[in-house]
């Protein structure tokens, strides 16, 4: 049986409303005031939580390694700066944490983060009501166990992971907690329409078979709301999208008020309502 999980001021569960997370990510553009503005805009758009990412460029990417490659690859070819410099610009000063949390409180939404450095976890734990594990860390079992031991809900993204990667991560997390959300994810953040070919929403049905007692979610970076409604129809109760007010910049994605307030999401949730186990047994 899937148990409800409390995150901040919300309860998430199969028979609860879908929990919408905006991922501010690097869209703060190095400005605390802009980060705070995005929090308020997220709340106005109907989001339940604002999620940030805490990392230091020197511990997440190798400047030497990327410079040793024969040029930047994929969408990085269009970046005017090196990969290391881009991550430096995107890093979130830990000194902002308390003010971001307070701003979320004022806006009436939850604050949490994805820590990419174990040294940051003790401080961030004072403010974060949950943890997000980014897809790139799904094989970092030490990090998974550290976050799981903290006692807060753990949202695990699985982009580019094999089924065995997911099993190892789930085994590591379940040693210490049952407050887990398992999220399908596409790790290409370019917002290209081509990415719809790689969303693979039916992975959610495989997760439901293998982990019938675990809440499911979607961490998505495609434009629009098709994947949101598709994921909810397949049982997802947590949705995360990158968020900005600047549609004109390449790779930027916004979660519009429609995604939260439209009746379509409500209809799908109720059509997909799961009766208690004892009711299903009596059929």
C-alpha cells in the first residue's frame, strides 16, 4: 500500500492532489532578488514548492577534463563560456539559503534543494523540508544513504539510469527511509520538441510494477503540459519542471498557471483514483 508522505505544508499520496515543484535551477542568473521574484511568481502560478540546486563548480565538473575533450559537445557547443565557467555562474551561494527559505514561507510554498556536495548537507538540512537526488547522482550510493538517513522525504530522479542503477539506488535509500518518490526523468534540458521522443512515460508503469508501495513522479524539461497530464494519468503524483519568466532564452522552460489550475489535471486524478486495498479485494 502506498503511504502518504508529508512534505513541508503539503501531503502527497496517490489519492492526494498532484504536488507541483518548480525547479529554479540556474534561472536566478546570479541574483538573489531574481531568485526571490521567481519564488513569488511560482507561488502565483500555483506551484507547491520551489526547488533549488546547491553545488560548487569545482566539485561537480572537471575543468581539466572538459578542456581535454576535442571541443564542447552537444548543446554545450553553443555556450560562449567553458563548461566549468557556466557551472560557476550557475552555482547558488549557500549564504542565500535562509533568505530563500524565508521567501518561500512568505509566498506560502515549500522550499527544498538538491545538494551535490556532501559537505553542504548539514547546513542545508536546517532549511530544506525534503531532498532531491539529481539523475547524475543515482550511482552515488553514499550520497543517497546520507540523504535518506536525514529523515526527510527523498525524491529520486532516474534520467539516463539503467534498471539496475535504479534498483541499487532504491535499495540504498530503503535501508533508511520509506519516504521516497521515484521519478522518471529526461536529462536533456534544451527544451527541444525532439525531446518528446525520449520522455518514455511508460517507465512509470514499470516502476509501479516493481515498486508498488512507492509514490511516483516526473521530472520534466519539455515545453507545454502534455507530459504532465500523461504522467498524472499513469499514476505520477509529483511533477517537477524548470521554471522561469523568460521564455525568450534558449533552454528556458516555464510552468504556466494552467498546469496547476486547469480542470484537466483534476479530472485525471479523480478518474485514476485508487480505492483502498480492502475495497479492491472485495470485488
